[in-house]
């Protein structure tokens, strides 16, 4: 289990109307990798719009404090339909001053200068939480298979 951990933001130039979703996502991720410390480049990625909307990024600022919008990658990036966009829709974003959550999200973004929220996925063990007692969540000892490995199929029908 991993949790995306906020590292920084990175500004980049985009072509929201002309690029495909994959092209825009690649530019956001490349901006994050370019801004990362050398030892973090491989692990760094741009946060998804779904992670931003749900505030699933540990340490993310409460609001967009920049003069430009903040974009997340897909999934969750599709905004309103737009016939002039190569992929048929605008993107979701957080405009300057907007709270980074469901209520602050705009669905009609086409600004070509934007910030990516850069994250590194950290495991619970890396975060010092590797020995969590999950019986609190499940109310019983979790079933294990061979050699104490969690039996992921147990209890599912």
C-alpha cells in the first residue's frame, strides 16, 4: 500500500486544445521529473486529478497559491465537452486561489501554462508505518496463507 507524498510543484507549457490527454499527462509528468532531485527522478510523477480532488496526497497545500492553474493527470482529468479540443473536452483544474478539493475544482480549463503537483509514492514501511495492526479495521486476525502471506482471496465471494 502506498500513499502519494507531496514533493513540489512544477510549471510547464501545455496545449490543452491541441494535445491528446496522453500528451498533456506526459508533459505534466516530465515537468515533475525535470524538477526532481537527481535521486528522486525515477520515482517522481505528477499527481492525478482524482488524487487532488480527493485530497489523497499527503502534505498537499490547501489551496492553489500560484498565478497559474494546477492540473492533475488522468484519471479524473476530463472536463466539459468542447468541440475545439483534439480530444473532445477541456480539462479539470484548480484556478489561482481555489481550494484543492472537490468544491474548488473547475471543469472548463484550457490555460496553456499550468502547474503539476509532483509526488512520490511511499509505502507504509517507508513512512514508518510498516507494522500496523489491521485487526482494528477488520475486527479479527487476518487470514494468512503459506508462510504468513496475507490470503487476499479470503472472505470474498
